[in-house]
C-alpha cells in the first residue's frame, strides 16, 4: 500500500466513524485498517485519531490532515472518472505501420469514415515495406505483416488473401503464356528482396522454383515492372487487383488453386488494449471481411 492509499483509508475511517465500517467498505480486515492508520501516524510523526471503545475523534494533526486528505480524495476520484471516460472513448495519437497496398485497399478509402466517427483520434500512418521495431519506434499497430516470435507482441489474424501469379500481355505475347506449371521454367521473374525464398507456392503447398531476374523491396515497383513487361510477378491479389481489372496484367494458370496467406495485426501485449487501438482494429477487420 502506498502513502496515498493510507491517507484515503484514513478519510474512510473518519467518514464512516469506525474501523469496522471502514474495513467492510474497503473489503479488508479491521486489523489491516488499524495497521494502515498506525503506519500513517508513524510516517507523519503525530497521532491522528483518539481511539476509545465507542468512538473515534480527531487530534489537531488529524484535523489538519483531513482537510488536505478530502481534497486529495476528490482529485483521485476525478482522475478515476477521467480515465474511465478515456477508456470508453477512443482518443489520442495512433501510430500505424502498414504496407502500401494494404493501405490502399483496406485503410485509405475508408479513413474519413473512421476519423468522422472518432474525431479525438489523431492518425499517424507509416506506409512502408518493412517490419518495424514497435517499442523503439513507438508504433501502436502493425497491419498486414506479422511480427511473430516476440513475447511482447500480440499477433492477431484479421483475414486472409490469395497470392496471384501474373504478367503483362506484352510479356506473354513475347515469351509465351504458360499452360502448366512445368511451362514456368525459364521465364523471367520479379521478386521481393525481403522474401526468404523466391519460389511460387501453390494451393496444394507445392512450389515452382525461380531465379529472379530482378529483386526490389517495394510491391508497387514489382507491379510496375511487371506491367512494363520485365517478367512474371507473384503478389497478393489485392496488390494486383487494379492492374488485373485494367488489363495491364493477366493471371497466369488461373485454374490453379491459389496459395492463401493470413493477414495480421500486431500490437504490444497489454492487459487492457487502449480504445483507440481496439476501435481501429475492429474497423479494419470489418473492411477486410467485406
């Protein structure tokens, strides 16, 4: 128990008029209340209460302390009420790290809807292709990628996406359109430099091996290079969606079962998730599931 806790116990004893009633109110034993008051008197170097078998009365020191203690109690109650409201209403600065195409597909088109619903939340977006150090960089939420492996980080699955293998019409006209997996051998391939390997994985968990002609660390650049005819590219379907719809890229082996990958949300492990994080997380999950 802290000094403040003992002062608040003292005010409860005075308000209720007995150690027994104070103990019942605080859900502790009468002996524990008595011990706190005795310790408080020792800390202050003065008696606070005159104890008798039937009543309690304040000493001069007790009266002086009580005036200040009631002020302290009111402020503590105000703080409790304030943080109770903060826990209910999302507010404050929310720093989010997410990949470019996750942002364009699941966050940016709907961000106005969120900010209008939660005007007290200040959004800070870091749109980049990397896994951040959440603690060092004070990141509240990482979306899309997983930070698996850290005991201090909670990782939650929020959806899934398919991978799609595609290329530009120009490239396929020049190099030929693969009809089977074996036809992929010898094709030029664009890969992400952060991937642990450069194989294409199919829905049956089998792989097609490639030696990348070009490696880059940005999905947008990969997509652009594929549109320009530099080779095949394997990426999330939501990253290729616009190019496929516009005919700038074509799906290769569209009848093959696609490889599915989970979409993750990562945040620091805490007993009570701040409302601003919970609100944004729930919001994004709803958009991913649409």
